[in-house]
């Protein structure tokens, strides 16, 4: 009744129309739900942030009703209407995570790093979505090392990948270079020494491994 009263005053108010869309969606009336949501999105008095909030609520209602096909139609249909809106792409990413759509999540972070390649956290997120693709992970790490040469995390990732490929000597060389760099922070030295100790132990270089571990204990006695 509250919304009926508001609708009577202004039948073009996006907030009211979005509420009607959710109501009809919960009742299984997809046609009316779509009609009201489209009208809500056309209300230029509201920002894209408001509209995405309505969409999130609408899509959540659809998913609760296990109407995935309709949710797909709404999300991707609106994405086509606003292809350049960053907030909408965030919605697409969140939706892809709900659906466990790895490719869509990868594409989201590819877009993010292209928009701002000097934002290191975007590269970290992109890297995390390729855990089952070592070749792509290696490409991302190499590019990140080029962009962020003082960031130790990428050398760690590179060393892990090298060990996975059984290129242990190259991994040790990389870790030694990291340890020789005066700008390497203490925390990075700890894990570099720990990893080197683990690697050389597999090569039966026990005295070198022990020296690495002793140095770790000296640097981080409470860890």
C-alpha cells in the first residue's frame, strides 16, 4: 500500500518501480517484473549506483527462486545497456562468482588491469583466477615483475612456479637474487630463506638448508 500511494503520486519513480519489480518477481510474474525494472532503469533522476542496488536486490530475488535463466537475462541485458559503467562490471563479477563462472571472473580482472595497469592489487586478483593455468600464471608474473620490480611477492610466485616445473636451480637463483637485494623487506627475506631451505633440502644439501632455517629463526624468532 505504501508503494501504491507513491506510485499514484509519481508512476515514473525508479525506486518505486524497482520495488514493484521485486514484488512481481517474487510472485513468479517475470513479464511484469521485467517491465517495471526496465522502467526503473530509465529514470534518469537516480544514479547508476542506485540502479545497481535495485538490480542486486532483483537478481537476489530471482536466484532465491532458482530462476537462474531469468537472472542471466536481467544481468547481461542490463550490462549491454551500460557497457562502460565500472560499477556494473563489479556486479557482473559478483554474479560470476555466485555462478562459479571462472572465465567471466578472469575477463573482469583482465579488464581491470587494462584500465589501470599500475594498480598492483588488480594483478594479484587476476593471478588468483588462473591457479589451474600455470602458463598463464607465468605470463602474469613476468609482466608484474616488469611493472613492479621492487615488489617481492612476484619473485615468490615466480619461484613457486619454477619449483612446480622442476626448475629448481632457476628458483634458487631467483631467491638468491632477492636475498642479495638490499631493498628486500625483512618479511620477504624470511619466506625466501624458508623456501630456499625447503628446495635445497630436496636436493640433499642439508647443511645449506640448515643454514637457511637458522637464519630464519634469527630473523623471526617468534614466528
